[in-house]
């Protein structure tokens, strides 16, 4: 009978230990779920930031290409004006030499 009490007591002690470990595992699981949820939110925020930065980058690339086009057009216009002035100077020199 004494052995039976020992066995039952031992089983109760092991059952209590398992219940404690189970509740501890449940708490840890809840913490991990919460952390996972927070990390997923951070990932979504970073993805939004990345998309915004990508859009800004595209806008900057477009603006830069437009500026380069305008500068090349200005350069072309300046070259044309210089050529026109040189022709006028050549005509004036030709008239003076007559």
C-alpha cells in the first residue's frame, strides 16, 4: 500500500511538472506569436518604404534624363547660334575685302 502511495505521489508530481511545462510552453508560444506579428508588421512597413524609395528613384532618374536632354538641346542651340555668328562675321569680312 505504501508503494502504491509512492507511485501515485510520483505520478502526481510528474503530472504537475508536465502541466507546468505545458503552461510555460503556451506562454512562450504566445510570446513568439506576438513577436512574429510585430516582425511581419515591420516587414510590411519596410516593403512600403522600399516601394516609395523605388518610386522616388524612378522620378529622379526621369528628372535627370530630362535635364540631360535640356542641356544637350541648349548646347545644340548655342552651337547653332555660334555657327550663325561665324557666318555673319565671314560675310562681313568678305564684304570688307571687296
